[in-house]
């Protein structure tokens, strides 16, 4: 399928993905970032801040930023690493992934530059395949060590999900797990609630999470299902009112209509020997919550990949 590469009015080239049922996605070369995913009813499923700054070198507030080679401030690099602040290229040699039949997909690549080697002196290739099919958005990141010595990195795909009202949202699949609370100097706690709900700022890294997590939006009667592989942690974040006011690239009230649930490898950095490759995978899909009669069956949620 020929790639539909367009240059939008903001000057950032992007790839438009469409599929026969009518859903669509937009992927920027800047940051290799998905900035839109619409369902077959043309409803936007990802949150994008109305104040997002769409010009380098700022990171873009919304969509699905790629955090590499560092998550958060857990290292000497800029917050969340540099991959989300670089212009990626179309990857003309995306093998060895199988071809994406019945899917609209794009393969992107980011290689270490002279500039990057000054701050992170390790040679790498970071590839990302974004595939769209009916009701599903799949991201497959791969990191190859092209250096002469081993290196380690942390990684995340930050999913800014669009929700109707954060105080009506619940996350299932993370109960009973340990998490680091970034609001408490990364102190470790165990989740006691039977589902995560929101009534204030939340910034947690859940550890050793299942391959499937559900984000239930009661008001929209819609459930996001996040399936992931190779990224054992899950980050749950909402800035709430005070932090949102402090963010220059977010409107004061926008925290109410977004929730980040990230696929991540944070607690244990990924180590690659020379010429080794790491591969992750995440699938985002939506189901009508009424299908679950308003309550998600945890046994269905936690079964992992279908």
C-alpha cells in the first residue's frame, strides 16, 4: 500500500493511515509520534492538548510519544530521553517483521546522530512499526545495538487516551500489584483497590503487570483495552488541576479529559549486547462497555493476547 505522506499547515510531515472500515491514524516523522487515532465513527480516541507545541525541539503533549533511551528523569538525559524530540525517517528495510496484511502500516527508523552520541555515546537503531486495522492500533518498537559494547536503556510508549471525565474512569488489571509512587520519592507500595480510580494527581509505575489492562470510560460506555508484550511495567499518570495549571502546554481544565496509561520497561533496564535486538509490542483497541454489561469480567481482561 503506497504511503500517504502529507505536509500539514504546521510544517510537520506526517503519514496518514486509513483502513476500509473508516478508522484512521496520523503519525508524525517528528518524534515518530502517533498524534491521532480515530474510530470508524470519526471519534478521536487519543488526547491532544489544545496548547501542544508542534515545533522542534519541544516534545508534543498528546498522542503516543516514544520515550527512549530514558524514561522520566531516571538518568542523565533530558526528561524521557531524546527520541521524541528527533525527526525520524521512513524505514525502507523494516524486515524481519512479517508484512502487515489487511493493515495500513508505516515503518519508521531513528539512528544515533553525532549530536546524540555526545550526550548518550551508544550507537543504536530504533525502529517503530505503526499498524492500523479495524478497531485496533498496533505499535511494534525495536531497538538494535549497533555499538561495539553493550548498553542498557529504559523505554515507554506513553498513551494519552481521550476520556469523557477522569473522575468516572477506572483502570482494571493492576490490582494487587506493587508500584512506585513518583509523588512519594518513588516509594514502593502495593495496590489495595479492586480498580484504580482518580480523585487527585496520580503518577505511578506499576511493576510486573499483566499483558492486558482495561481502561473503562463509564460515560462514553467505552473501554480501551491495552495489550502489551516486552514492556513489563505500566505507568498511570494524570496531572490533576494544580499540575495542569503549571504545564505551559496544557489548558487548565484538560486534565479532566485525558489519562496516560503507558507500556513501559522502567524498573529493570533492557540490556543489549552488540548487534542484539529488543522488540516490544502494544495493541490498543476499544470495545463497547455495554458488551460487558457495565462491568468488565477480570477473567477476560487478564487472559493476555487472544
